[in-house]
C-alpha cells in the first residue's frame, strides 16, 4: 500500500468535470484506489464517492492505492491533481 498527499490547486476543486477526469484516470489501474479528505475515505473510482467529499481548491487530499500497479496509480493521480486539470 502506498499513499501521497497533494494540494488541490484549481480554484473549484474536484467538481463534476475534474472529478470525471480523476475517475477515468483511476480506472486505468488494477489497484484499489481511495481518496481521503480529513477523516473520510472514498473509492477513487466512484464519481459519487469523490463528489461526496466536497473537495475544494486549497486543501490537501491523500491518494491511497493498494495493488499490482499502486506506485504508478498514485503518481499518475498526484500529477493529474497538481496539473490543475488544465483549468
């Protein structure tokens, strides 16, 4: 199991469009992946789960993966969040 914290840089956070990009990227991996905000953890492959966290810009989230491609999964998702989802 690996994890990394990342700062959400885009102003609106993970609203519908960026969350969709995030979930599509997460679904490219075989590993089980979670997103954690404060004490809540949700499946990173679930749109409703990710949206339910209410992730806004300027906060840190933790991306956690467990499985055969866990390192690549975490690195790819961290880079996506750092990119600001091209917004």
